[in-house]
């Protein structure tokens, strides 16, 4: 009779999933700030290089930086030959899985920076008190990703789909709405040298409305007849052995008011 190989249990297959195997990697990130040498991150075998870059920017509170400006490289040392090889990792590469392919201490990850350029964006549609912002972006950054960076700068909870980026030329009375996948830096490089073109953020007219702000229900003002009974009911009777005493625990209701600002109402 032929012997059948045992079928692994589903729990064992789940435990060996790449996203369930945790390890640590050390990433040298001096390109972010001169005082930063490296950062040790806890990742899984399924964590992608692009996620590592985003985690590093979040750890150092640099959410306003363009994540596409950065990439990971892996330096591998061959002990027998005394050679060092540097590999540029794709955004979908798995650093933890690559590190497991080499002996401990023979590989090192570094955060590198791609060439980019400055773009000037008039963003008063996002913040009325702001006139414009200059962002350092990469050649691969899309229009929607630029809008996401601007929303991070203002800690806004609104979605990117509520806004669009426009290419505007006042002298030619021309403006064009950029496609979400257009590359603003490449569009800017196509402008003439003496051009007055610029980018401007506009709110989409057909964007879904913001959810209504929930307000606490108004408190009912007691009538004059109810005041004595309310004051008496606010007294609690506390027992201390055989002695009894009254202690007032009446609390005034909280008062909420509305302060009018320039653009909307701020509820306190």
C-alpha cells in the first residue's frame, strides 16, 4: 500500500505566511538629516521597500516630504573575495527576505535620494491664509500624489478626490486641469523660460459634500417652578456610621458657545 505524505495543517501554513514572520532591519538614513545615522525597523518578510521609506518618513515626522524622492539600496559584502556590491531595490522588493539570503552582518540598507526639482503651487483653496508652497518632488510624482503631500502639510482630513491641480498661464488666459497621473515636474520643465505659468489647486465643483458636523443637543432651560425641586434633588445624603450629613453635589451645566471665524464656525 502506498504511503501518503501528511498534509500540513492550515494553522501551520498560516504561521509561515511572509506577513507573519517578523524581523528587524537597520536602515542608514543620513540623507534625511545629517544627525541621523540609522534607524532600526521591525518589519515582516512581506514588507515592501516603498513601505519602509514611508515608515521612515513617518518616524522622523517628515510626512511633507515626497516619498518618491527616496529609494532603498542594499550593500552586499562578499567575504571571500573582499568585494562590495550595491543593489538598487525596486519599490516592490522585500528587504527582510533579501537580508535573510545573506549571513548576518554581510548586508546593509541605505536610504538614497533621487534627483528632483522644485515646483511652486498656489494652494489658497486648501488654506485661505496660505498663498503658495514650494515642494521638492521627483520626476515620477503624479498630480494626485502632490495633492496628498499638500494635504499632509495642513493635517487635512479631506480626500484627494475633492481637489484638482491646474496648469495656469495668466498672460495667455489659459488653464488646463491636470490628469491625476500627470507628472507636474515634467509639465513644468516643458514651459518656456520666460513663461508666467504656474500650478494652482482648485476645489472640484462636483466633489461630494463634507459630512455634517455633529452637534450636541441643546440643553433645556428649566422653568422657575422646576428650580427648587432641581436644587433639592442635587443634594445627596451620605451615611457615616449612624451620623448622616448633607453634602451639596450640584454641578452647573456645561456652557457651549459658537465663535465666528473668517471662513466658518468653530465650535468649542
